[in-house]
């Protein structure tokens, strides 16, 4: 009876975990909570200390049941299930967990180390079966470039030892051989080499979602990236998240040329930064007939309206300035007459983020012209009266004293132009 109940708890925890990692907004936890209540009671009746931990899972002060490992900062186990983070500072931790009472209930393992350290931890995982393990995240910190891939036999043993693994995160350097695991539902991948190892060389018939970050140096040959995520190896892929990609990575071009477009239903993208991004997005939208929802982090590149016959597009209004997170410590040099002012560009953006939508159309047009010139040529020139009007429109939201001083000076200038240029790379 206990084994049957435990199987029900495992199945329901897997369902909830799957819904969460695939981005469901309204996850039903009621059945799981009811099963856990009964499961915890049965364990307590049998004298198992895990039962008390499960029964008190919503209480802040919970009993320790892991013995000497209780309270370890790299272990979460208060609810009766084990999640452990292993790195080079404590390489014996996973072995200690596997030698203790928490071994049968290992649910998530994070491994961060160099190639040799990661390989040693994978050998440990492969040494026994982990029926509860649903998530595995691997970050390989490359310390040299001479190491070969991990042997395919090791990966095959890890696959056999984790029959219910549904989430695999692969970050950092690529050493892992093709990871052919039929239970996987979601992949989180950094780098084209990892993507190729995980998706191009082995079929993953049940993967529904992929979160892919391409390294900036990968993007130098984006055409070689287009075949990544082959449709034949990912027949169920419906969710693609490219939102973690850096500004220099052509994520929209990748989407426009991806082989998996046709089956995509949910897509998450980074900020639109150029008209070219907009062209690629328009192209991709024509190739995703089943799209239900597409989200773009922000629109700083294309004022055109985008549409799709069936899908909801959450793109947001066009904002002409460079995204603020890309302007940290970037300076603008402003010349008015004989005076030159050095100003922080992000301080102007902070004000614009608060007031732009409420500005009169003519003032929005001034700001749009200023940022369009800056982004195109690195320089901008405006009549001083127009620049004063633009700064005055920001009102009290223009918090930086240097920008305020410029605004005061411009109020006394009735003619001539003001010129701006980047004082550093934006």
C-alpha cells in the first residue's frame, strides 16, 4: 500500500513540476497536497522521520531528518525531498547525500565544477538508480581547452540511472556526449556546442520546451546555428525561450531560420533592437501557423505594428532609446555654444521610462529624433529650443543634477544648435 501511495505522490509531483517548468500560469497543486498529507501520515505511523518533515512542510521550523547533513547550506530537504548543489568547494557532498537517508528521495542536483569534477559527480550519479530525480543542472567551468568529451558510456549510464529525468540544464563548456533521454521534457542550454550535443545528434521525442542562450562568439556565424534544434529530433517542441540572449546575438534571425518554427506555440524573445530584428520577426511570424503566444522583452528597434492571424503578441510600444541596462556608465558629451557637458545617458532614460507615454506628440518626436540619430551615427544635433523642450517635458523625473543644470542653461539660450555624441560605447 505504501509503495502504491509513493508512486502516486511521485507521479503527481512530476506533473506539478512539469507544469511549472513549462510556464503554466495556474498550476493545480490540490491533488498533490492531499496525497502528501496522507503520505506523511503513513510515514509517521511507520516511524519514518521523513513523515514529520512532510507533514510540517508549510511550517517554518521543520524537523531535520538528514542526520549530519541537516541544515547544510547547499542542501534543501526540509519538505522530505532532497535538492543538492555540488561544486568544487565541496566535492564530497553528493557522495555524503547518497550514503545517507536522503539518497532514495533525491529530486534535483546542480553540479558546478571543472570537467574532471563534473565527470566525477556524474560517475556518482550513475552508480545507482534515482527514481525521484527529475532535474539535473550541469555547469562546466572550463579550465583548459584540451579535454575530450565525456565518454558516451558515462552519459548512457546516467540516463539509465535517472528514468524520470524531465529537466536538463547544460551550461558552460561542452564536454557531454549526446544525451539521448526519452523522458526529458525541457532543456535549458547555453552555447551552440551544448545545443548541438544535446539536440542534433540524438532524438529527444518528448521535449516540449527549450530555453536556449547562444554565446556572443557563436553569433559570428549565425548561419551555422540555423540547423540547431532540428525538427526531426524534437518532434514535440512547442515552447522556445530565447529571452536570455545578449544584445549582440541575432536571436530574431535565429528564430526566422530555425527548423522548428512550424510547431511552435509559445515563444519568448529578447528586446527588439533594430529594424533588422523587426524584419526577422515578421518573417518568423509567417512561419509559425500554430502560434498561441509570443512575448518580446521590449521594443527599442522597430515602430511597426506586428500581427499574427491566431497568436497573441505581447511586444509593447516602441521606445526609441537604447535599453537602460546596456547604458550603464555610458556617457554623452553635450555641446551648447562654447560649453561641453558630460552626462550619464542612463539618467535620461530613467526619466523617459516614466514619462514618455504621457509626453505631447511633438516632444516624443524630439526624443525619437535625438535617439534615432545617436543610434545610427553616434551623434545627434538639435535646435537648442527643441532640446530644452524635450528636457522640460521630463519634469521632476529628471533626477540627475547635471541634466538639470543643462536644462537651466538651455532656458537662457534662444538660438543655435546643441550637439550630442557618445563619450563611450553605448
